[in-house]
C-alpha cells in the first residue's frame, strides 16, 4: 500500500516539476510585457514576464518580507508625505487595484516594491491614496498616488515628519539629498510598471481628493469609420451632464449621482502631419478630460463613438442619451474593449515634480525598444494584409473594438431593451438593507447604510469624496468608483 | 505511514491543479499569438496561446492519432501531389523545421494537422519537401511545401495517382471537386499558422528543388539611421558573390561553397506616400530576392546595413566583405535579430494556385484584428514616448535590432578578430572523418563522407540539391541549410 502511495507521490512530484518548468518557459516566452527595464535590453530578448509573479505567490516569502520589514526600525527615520507618478502597461494585469481573488494587480506589485525597499512599513499605516483605479487591460501614463515614505530629511522639509525622539546632534546636520525614490522603486518593480517622478506633498494632500482633472486617451485605427462624424459627436460630450446612460452603474458601491463634467473631448489623428487621403491603417485617438469619471464611462462613451463612426447611429444619439429625462434607462450596449485605453494624465496643482532625468531616459530607452518590437510586428502583419488584399482578399469592415460578438442585424440603441433604472437599483439595495433614506440638506436622499450624506462635502463640479466610503477597508475594490472612467 | 503519504498525495495534487490553472491563465494572457483564427475574434480577447501545444506533449494522444490514422484505409483513395502555400507568425515557435529537442515548431503543428485530417498517413511516406527553413522567431508569408495528400479524384488529374486496385464502377464517375485542403487544414491548425492556397503539382515537382527565387523582407524603424546610405549599400549586394563573410558557415551540414546570386536588394519606406521629413518612427524594409540563401545570410546582410546606417561602417564594407580573396575570413560580428524577418515569397513557375477566396478573407479578417491590437499597442507606447520626450527625456540612439549587448566603443569590422577560415573548418571535419576528398569533375574537392560530389547536379546560379544530403532522415535539421537565409 505504502509502495503504491510512494509511487504516486513520485509521479505527482515529477508532474509538478514539469509544469513548473513549462510555466517558467512560458513566462520567458512572453515578450510583450518585458518593458521599461533598467537592464540592458539585448541581454535577453525574451525576458521574464513578471519577475515578481512567481515569488509573490509563495506565502513563505511574504512572511519573510514582512518580518524583514518589522526588523527595520522605521520609527527612527523621518517620514515624508509624497506623491508618486506611475506609468504602467495594463495588458498583463487584472487591473490597478488590489483584489481578493488575484495577486496579479499593479498595486500588488507596487506594494511589494515599497515593502522590499523598506520605504514603507506596511500598507495599512502608509497613508496611501490613489488618484484613480484603472481596470484590467487599461494602461496609464500618469497614475498618481500619495503615500508616506521613509525619508532622510532629519532637518525637515515639505511633507516631512521628523521622529519625535530624535536627539539633537549628528542627525540634525543639514539635510543631504532625499532618498532616490524613483530609482529605488524602479529597480525592484516589474519592467512594465515604472515610477516616473515624485513630488513632496503637504500633509493632507491627497491623490484621491486633490486631483483637478483626469485625461484619458483611447487609440483606434480609422478602418472604415467616419472619423469626421466621430469628431463632431465627441464634442457633444463636453459640459456637465448626467452620464448614467454612459457608464456601468455602481449603486452597490454607493455611486448614486451620475452628474459629471467633461472639460474637453476630441477625436483626432495621432500623427496629424501624415494624414493624406483616407487610409484605413491610420491611427486616431479619442482624448477626454474631465473632473471625475464614472465606472466604465470612457469605454461606454467610446462605444457610442464607434457606433456613430460606423454610421449605425447618428451623432444626436449622444444628446439623447445625455437627456435622462427623456431616456431614464440605459439601452443595452457593449462598451469598447480595454487595451486601447490609457489614463494619460492626472492633473494636480501645487506639486513640484522632482524628475530624475536619468530615470526618465532609462524608461524612454526601454519604451523605445518595445515600441520597436511592437511597430515591427505591426508592419509584419500589415505586409501580410497587403499581400492578401493584392490577391483579392476582401477587407473586413468589422470593428473589433467593441466587446462581444458581432450582431448580424444592427438594432438601433433606442429600440433596444434597457437596463434597470437607477431607482430600481436603489430600491434593490434598500430592500437588502444596504441603503437607507436619510434626511439631508437637499431633503430626503439615499446614502449607504450608516454613512454620512454624500452632500456634506461636495462642491460644485467636484466629485464628493465621501460618496464612496470604504465599506471594508481591507478590500480597496470598493474605493473611488466615482473617480475611475473605465 | 499511509496517512502521511495520502496527505502528501493530496497536497501534490492540489499544487498540480493550481499550476495547471496558472499555466492556463498564462496561456490566456498571451494575446500576441492568437492569430488568424476562423472563430469570432471577440468571443475571447485573450485566447489560448497555441491550442495544440498542451495536447501534443501527451504521448498517449499521439499514439491515438497514429492508430486512428492506421485504421483509415489510405490505400483505397487516390493520392495527389500538391504544393501548399503557408503563412505563419514565427514569434512563438522554435523555427519551422522539426527538431529533436522541442515539439514547438511550425512543421510539428503542420504534420499534426495533416495526420488529424487524414490527408496523409505518415510523414515518412508523404513525399514531403519544403522550400526553405525559417529559424526561430522568423515568420513567413509564403512558405511552400510539396507533399502527397489524400484525394477524391478517382478519375485522375494533375498530380493524381489513382490506386491500382480500384474497380471500374461507381468510383469512376466524373470527378467531383477535390478535397478542400485549405479549409480542412486551417480548421485544425493553430491560429498563427495558415494555409493560404494549394496547387496541384506534377509528379516530381519539388518545393525544395524547383523554387525559382526566394524573397525576404526585414522591417525596421528609421530611428537615427541614415536610410539613404543603407539604400545605397543594399544595392551592392546584387549580383553573384561568395557570401561566406555574410552568413554562418555550416560546413558540418555539408555546405562547402558559398557563392550565391542576389537578384535584387533594396531599402525603402513601408508606406512611401507618408514620408515627409525625417521621423524616427517611420518604418522601412530591406527587401531581398535571391536564388538561394545561406544559413543566417539575410540577417548578416541586415546587420551590416544597420552598421552602415549608424555610420559606424561605410557602404564600401560590403564590397570588401564580398571580396573573399582580400578578406578570406569573416570578422566577428552579430547578426540582426529574428522577429522582423519574413520569408515573403517563394516563387515557382508552372503552379496554378487554387485560392479559396472565403479562406483568404477569413485569414485577412483575423490578421486585421491582430493588426489592430498590435497597432493600438504600438501607439499606446508611442504616446508615452512622446510624453516623456516632452518632459525632457533624452531619446536613445541605440539600435536594438542587432543581437547582443551594446559595445561601448565601436570596433571597425576589418580590425576585429576573425572567425575560422573555410579551409580550417573543412580540415576540422576531415580529421573527424566526416568529410573526405573525392576526385570529381573539377579536380580534388571536398564532399561529405560517402556522398556524391556536389558538382554532379549543379547548374550555375542554383544551389546544388545534393550538397546537403540528409545524413539522418529522421532529423530534418540537417536538410537544406543552403536554402535558408536566416
């Protein structure tokens, strides 16, 4: 009996080893995410997918990291409230925010790096705020977070808190330079997540609440789209409107009012100087700047533009869907796919970004190598497409940027079945005891159970920070749906 | 004791499941190789890497396939000698030709498909010839093979052999249409390998020996390269020369003469109409057409062009390296990387390609979707690059298309150490008994041991087919190094 069991154990161990090496091999085959590395690019053209992935799933190592962190005496060092600006390619991640069911998020990697470099002791006490969440597949060029990091500035400085027990003496000499946060983090972050710069921030400054505006970009090829019509349509988004029909309602997370302000919205070619004629392979971008965005808002807005570009809807459909009195319920339609979306800018006033030029140049260099790979592959594909077209292959008009499969017969939006109304969703949560009516300044209103009225902090035009109180601090999944646009 | 063992077994089984799902997840995250599918693209934006990979490594399934094949009565059906034209993206494969140490080759997938569809009984008896081999990472738009496939043409036809024992009667009615080879194979091939068309071929027609010319393309971005100088340099390749200094000598495989003919060589923009000014992000291509190519020849030629484009060498270096009297030994230099190279065309006279337009349109459609993904990602990267340049990031001049790490100080080619001379390599193999001197038409000459003189079949300008006899038929690795250019 034991012999059979031992034999089975040996078989399983062998299988395990085999799968592990397959996993490793597959990691090494994953070119597209070896990005923005500080190492020499040509040393290994097929770098590891994500150097931290395999280690992070082993709980014993996490234990080691945590105990290392505890061994370090954080209390002996100053703390500094800073803003960090990040860029990342979201294609290999399950989103920015930490999640319960997966370790594969940008934030998870970020916190591993912060802990490994001992810039923070632990997340819970790091005073961490993020400007916005990006969804699975969505990238960012300017994601900003604020956090308290270890500092060398015993003599104080903007955002610095010097430890109380520090004795006057050697440590109170004039400050040397601050820790090279950008370099320290980039050295340990995966290649496709980079810190671009940092800025000291006054106590209380919050990436989440002090963001002035956010800008997204959505890249798409012209194909057979009428981009002029799309540009006309995009302009109709500008202004302050109720966007409930252009988002995924997130009532369960406390999002109850859908009025948002779009500062600018445009559709234009990526490289204007090159546009001559009407080449289906030209790339365009939808660029949108707003104060705050609802969940999946930008992707819904893009979906409408794609329908308009295909002449399946008229530009007026935008005005109609923004008219929630006439159209209180959202027609069922799929949003645009994730990978072309980039959180391009999060704008803050009063931050003085300390760029480390060498770091920026490193990132630039690696980005250029990966651009090269990507651009070359794009042209290999393009060359084959041209070859097939020359042989009589018929070009497809299918727009592959809208999720879901292609419908045989198009059904106009206003003739489609609708999603639940806002009121219906609210009642749903009231019945489950998660929302309750509360008397407030504006009369009867809905708030999440046990939380303050959402209007107690709001100022016109800015999203109310208290609207999405964290129901459960340990899962950040419920934070700031208001501020995301994906 | 048993309890502990059982517990261990359970743990291992759980780990195995976990790794399997990680492997699956990682496969699903590998976007870049889900290509040229016949299924709806949007059903699953993150398709499996290579649907045949996981099954092919399980030997029991191979056994099943083989026994299925044997159960089918091939001898009852006509055979047809055909040419198949393939396109594939080589980025996920370890090359075209079957190898001993890996299953991950284009040919391996091709033969799985041929066996699964019962178009052949087994490789050994299928009369298979291939036009050329492409190396790991290299793609092809027109790879041609010839092979004998099952046919429905009992009444005969070009290339058809009707079974001798077929009785006159029902089966001798007028032929219906031939088997839809293209569709049958594409249905079972992985998404990044496609059959484009087929042609009936006369008995004896060989993809290997009857190829009139081969055309390669190498795509590259302008960067800071002087493309005018490169275009001038490329022209110097045209003609018939001894290319021993521009290839990886493969004496061990019987390649003993290095004279080849280049019919045309050029460097030009991919999209000429768009070139205005000198944008580093413009794409160019090196296109080269020849009768036959040596091992890694095109990549060596490209490496020289890149050095010339960077003004590290003058265009005259080409003439110098083609002058094997003055420069009998190759200076040590790295070749260009693999992924931008495409075997664009293999030209044959006398073949009548039977294109299935529906199939071509399918391939086109899927190629376009993947072009979209690739082009969008390219522009996401480009947008970030522009953003960093705007912030003062300094663009790197490093040309990432040459293998190996960047040298701090450039050393001119003619001042570098050289590789072994041809004579030295020949002596090396003579000593080991693998080559022997043999009296031939041209006086004393070297041939692989036991094989006929290489000059017995040659015609000027064409590679001698008998030059690379298969030392071991079961490993095709030694076949046709002469005909490859990578």
